[in-house]
């Protein structure tokens, strides 16, 4: 695949042999937002990397609205530009594929990333940054925030962090980030989309390890697994606060699919990195650049009663499935929650952590079909989210942050439970 | 007269004796085949059970929902044991039919070739039944989870309908494969399936309009998601 993509680059930029920085834009039908994003990126490149050699790369997975042409026009002749069409095995260009295959809202996003890594390797670029054309709030500063930690401070991977509204990214805050932190000992926010930075070293690693791209986790959830793999492999992970993120394609519109893909990716790599996370104790901060991120106290509408309804329906209908997955004492705790009134409803944090760990063990043991297992976590997740909303109702941003932090610590403290069950199930 | 009677007696005795002498090896062949059948059946059963245990077939069946389905149907034995027993009886019957064929009786003439001719149908029917049960459980479970996550009322009912739809379809296919009352099976299947579809259509039209509206609105996004925040 790398050769085909490289030939496309050579056809368009035959004189480009080596660059300092690759700026990549994976795209799919984003004509409505792409032009201002590209103009902003080009402005950022001129102001921060005026003297560096750069390739602007558009990896389009089959747009039918002329996105690649708009990108080419917007870039103009300001920086060397190439538009490539990654090999997507027929997944691109289908709206069905868009809904079916990736919570990122973009089909074959993984292949676009892979092509970008392949070009980065061929050009021996020191860094490559990937930006999303659907994010309307990209600023010129994002380019340097993502690239400079790699070019100047030796980072291998730069993950984005955004200002968020209260309760935004609930799945990430309540499950993925605490679990990743407990497993691999790095305090990363695990937020996705917007922009990433990669060193040549880590992009080569991604390219050379075919196994990373296999399985549903590898295929459909690259936004989730790049962070997991970077922390698990011990690469230099940095975070950069990029400010606000307003995105046209709402990542994770289908919640159960998003949950299955994002959580599935985390569970998938738990099997690969078992030797690493079993030995890991405690956690440490990772370096962060940019202005400190904030939690906006303005909350978007949240229907707690609807979440509780979902939880109770799960309790009523999915019990035979949960009986297979959950340990008896976890199940007993969950059953007890069904008796509580809406206002008094609390899903205790230790019980939630135990639930997540039981699901991880169930995934590992393949007690039922894995997609079914992951999707059956959905009502329990709704229950925990409702509980967090009720617990922090009326509190300030510190309370929300404290709740998330307390969750992370509990995941760490209860890790022996996971190790015991994982080993001796 | 007496001589004729004597000749008839001797001839009859000789005939019977010669038939007996001719039949005895055949009887011994039958007994040998039966003993061989028991021995070979036992060997196949034990080997098969060991192989299935090594490849963790029981775990696979548990995961695919076959074990719970059989438990619900009253089967208490483990599936590898069940498969082993089935293999034993197939092998035993195979040898038994050979033994019966060896008797060379007019009533059982060509029994073995008839059995062998029908055997592919039986194997195909067993495979169809197995795949059907697995598919019924898998689709039933998938529909149940999807319906619960979509917060659709009567999720379990919908899942059961799907599960039993697949089971009925499988039974019809198995009976057709075995050639048992083909016309009746096709007619019965058409009536049952058509009846279910008609009943569902009437039920939806009369009593389930609100549910259908809710599902369609959610599917086509006319009703905005009430939770506006992103989970990821």
C-alpha cells in the first residue's frame, strides 16, 4: 500500500525527496468546512514554520463533493501539496459505510492515517501532524502546538485536549481515560479527533506492526488506539490543549456503536499488552503544552430520566447476558440498583469499576460474541453516567473534575481485582 | 409310499441343513459386524470427544448460545459428550446395516446402498439444524441488545420473534432436506410465516403505531437526540 501512495505523491511532487514536516488532512465529503480549515493551517505553517520544508498532504478516502479539489485550490502554491487516494477496499464513498464502520464519522479513516505514515517514512519527515477538516475551530496556533513538542522537545506523540462542556466526553472520562491510566500508568485525557502529532519514530512503529491494524479495534477505532499504543509502548506522550472543538461531524452519534468500537479497542489492546499492564503500578502526569483547558459550566441538555430508563430496561431484558459476563457479587450490586428511585439513584464508583473490569475479563475470555458483549455494556454505562450527573448536580467545575479524578484513582486502586480475575478466571 | 416320505424328509432336512450351513457364516458376519460396530463406535466417540475437548468446543458452543439453548430444551449433557454419542450411534448403525446386508435376506436386500444413498441427506440436515440453532441464538441476542439500546418497548418480544422465525425456517429446511412430507412442510411453513407477518402487520397497524412512529423517527433522525452531548 505504501508504494502505491508514494507513487501518487511522486506524480504530483517529483522534486520533493525529504521534508521536515508532513501536514496531513484526511478527508471525506467535507467541502462545506474544508476551505477555511486549510487556509488557517497554511497561515499557521507560514507563521510558525516559514523556513521549514513541508509537504501538505490530503488523504481523501473517496469524497464525491469535490473536497480534494477545494483543498488543492485553498493551498494554492504556498506549500508543496499532494492529494492521495488511500486504498480503502471499497469502504469509501458510501454513506452506509460511514455509519457502519467508524464512530469517527469517516469511513476508512484508518487507511488514511496509514497512508500518511507511509508518506512520512518515505520523506524521512521528523514529524507529521494530522488535522480534521470537519473541525470549524482550527486556529493557526494548532499547527505549532501539535508539531513543536515533537520537533523541539523530543515528543513522539502529541494528543489533543479540548475545552469541554460539563459532562461532555462522558464515556472517555468515566471509562476509557481511567482504564488507560490504570493500565499503563500515564494520565492522558484520551480525547479524540481534531488533531494529532506523530514523530517519525512512532509513525514507523505503527507502520511496521501489522498486528496493530488487525481486529475490529485496530480497523475501526484508530482515534482510540493511537493513544493506547503510544502509552503502552512507552513512547514520549505529550498533550496539547487546543482550545474549543466545534465539529461538523459529531463523532459518536450512534452511542452503542461508539461504545463498542472505543471500548473494544481498549480491551483489544489489553490482550496485546498484558505483560506491560500487569506490572504497572500507579500513574504519572504527561507533559502538556498550550493554555490550560477548562470545563465549561454551561451544560448541554441531559435527560437523566431517559438514561435511567435505558438502564432499567437493560436490567429487565439483558440480565441473562449480564449473568454470563459479570461476577456474582457485581451482578448482585447491579440488581440492587434497580430498586432505587430516580432521585436517589447512585451507581457506586467501586461497583462501576468492578463492572468494567468484569467486561474486560469477559471480552478476554470470549464468554459471548464480543460485539454483543460490548454493546450490552451500554445500559450500565447509561446508569453510571446518570449517577455522575445526579452526584454533581449543582456543583462547580471542581466537583466535576474531582469526580473524574476520583474515578481514575478508584480504577487504579482496584486494579488487583482485574489482575486476579484476568489470570484466574 | 414310505420311501417317498423318507426321501421327502431327508431332502427337507438336507435343504434346511444346507441353508443353515449357508446362513451360519452370514449370522457370524452379522455378529462380527455388530461387535466391530461397538468397538469402532467407541473408538470414534472417545477420539472425537478428546479432540473436541482439546479445541474447547464446549466453550465455543457456550459462546454461540448452543449450550444454553440445549439446556433450556432439557439436555443436561455436555455438547462434546452428546456429539460423541451421536458419532457412536452413527458408526454402530453403519456397521449394523452392513451386518444386516450380509444376511442377504430378501426383505433387507440393498438396505446398505439405500442407507448410504440417504446418508448425505441426514448429514446435510444435521448441519442445517446446527447452523440454524446457532444463527437463531446469535440473531436473537443481537436483536435483543440492539432493541434494548434503542430503548424500544418489547425488546425481548421482538428478539424472540426473530429467534423463533429462524428456528421455524430451520425446521422447514431440515424436513425438506430429509424429504419428509415436503409439500405439507412447504405449505405449513408458508402459512405460519405468512401468518406471523400478517399478525405483525395488523398488530403494528392497530396497536403499535406509536412504537413504529418512535422507531422510524429515531431511525431517520426527525426527532433530535434529546441528549446533545457527545459521549466520546
